[in-house]
C-alpha cells in the first residue's frame, strides 16, 4: 500500500490569473504581469488582486448564505476553489479529507476587528471564531459536507505544499482514499503590507519604471528587493492508484528545515532546499528533471540562495528554471500550490513558461518531470517532483 502511486486528479484556483485552468494557461502565455500599484490604507504599494469578474464570483458566494457574510476573503476564496476542484474530480461521495492551510489566515477580518476593539474597547461577537486558522478547512468541510478529517495549519509560505505532504501521508497510511489539499491567502491589507515593508523586502519600483516588472523574481542581478504580495486560493485533489484522466503523478516528496541565520533568511546556499530536493529525487537521476518551478520571492538573498541550492543538486545538468511571482506576486500560504498548478499545466501542454527578463540558453524540448519548491520564514522547505501521465 505504501508504494501505491498518488495522482493529482483535479486542480482549481482563484487568482489574478483567473478561475479556470484554461484562463490561467492563456494568461501564463502572455508576457504581461498582473501587479498594480494601489492605496492600502495610508500606504501605496504594488499588489496582485483578483480580477473584477472573479471578485464578483466571491461576492455571489458570500451573499448566497447568511452564514457566509461574516467570513474572511481567505475562507471564501478557499470555498470557491474547493467546490470547483471537487467538481472537476467528480467526487460524488463525502468520504474525503480536507487539509487547507494559510500563512496569515483572516488578515482582513482580524485588522477590522482589532480596529473596532481599539476604538470601542470591546471585541465583536464573531471576532474569535472567524479569525482562527482552523476556520478555513472547517468552513470548506462544512460547505462540502465531508465526513473525512479536516485539518488546518500554518507553515508560513510553504503551507500549501505541506498540505500536499500531509494528504499524501494520509493516503499512503490507508486512513483515507481521497484528499483535498491546498492553501488560501488574502494578504492585501494595510497591516500585512506594512509588515513586509518593515522587513525591507517589498518592491519600491515606480509605476513608470522602464524595466516594466515591479517584482524581479529570478533576476539574479537585481540591486534591490522586489517582493510583491498577491491574493489567491489553490486546491488539488489527490487520489491513490492509477486513476484515469489524472493530471499528473507525484513521483517524489522532500522536506527539510535548517538552523536559521536570521529570523527571515535561509543560508546562502539554502541547505534546506538542498535537503528537500535531494529527498524528493530519491533514486531518480537529476538529469531526468526538465524544469524547476522556484519559490523565488523576488528578494535578493532568497532568489540567489535557492539557485545556489539547485546548482549544488543538479551540477552541470541544470534544468530550466522558472517562477510565477513576477506575474502574480507572492500569495504566501497559497503560493506553493499555484506553482504546482503551473508545473502541471506545463506538463500537460508540453510548453515551458519562462520569465520574460531572464535569458535562457535553451528551452526544454520535452517536459516529463517538473520539481516545485516552496519555503517560508523558519527555513521550512518543501520540494515536490511531478511526472507526466
């Protein structure tokens, strides 16, 4: 049972790229980014928000049930994407597990309730139950009326891929046959953005900058940090056994944590990534990996250290490197699953999606194996190796 393969049988997301795999793929193929400079409270900053038609879908969901009116966008995004994933997978019964995480959770509601408390000296009735991290999985499980386990967690920016790790563990243990996994984040709030600015990692590019890309993820020559936040929810349906019409096969999993040199940084050659990628490869020859989708948040140290780790593992047989944060920003706990979605789309369409300002010596002629990386504060790296069906 432990050696039985695990397959991804559905993927769904709601992000600045859209609400369907078709729309998402079309937007990946265009060289434009989805980052906008807007005001968040007293701050003006870059951000990557849902498109207006996607936001209308969320409003319709929120208004469809009186119980949903007091939920944070992070919960609503998760419910929307989860419904679509389950529909794609064709899961008709309610016997499946749910594991959805978030780095920050209900940021919008928390800031709202805290502001009210400062003003009035009292907390709103629903301020506690609607702002817990467990709120996301529990509401998704309620919405889908599941009978399986429901789990929420926060492992900072690698949260979504840790959800996948956990789902695979449940499936391989025989304690579940199907698992819905993913992450959701709605971090475009004044206090959240202010926190990133305080760390000196946020993009300071002007709106009319001639380079045209406010987040320079995977640009190894950049002279300033260029992280930009984005909002999204992204879900995957996992099943064991050789499933007909599956999207991809999970061929390897790796995870690692390293001793921190600083509260927010990893080592210069990302020892955690070296360990997680090596574990994910197992006995597979590194030459077989065609593409790595990097975490690459757009910070100087973060991008350089991850590329250094990849060079340590792959040596002269370097795969093609890419990331999506230049286009949609960093969606914290949801970002790893958005990267996995990009990996699956490249496997399906047999087309490499590069970064427009990165010079590539060669593009992969075939894409059979893609590795996806994620890491967050705490040096908690995850690597997932996907194979073409």
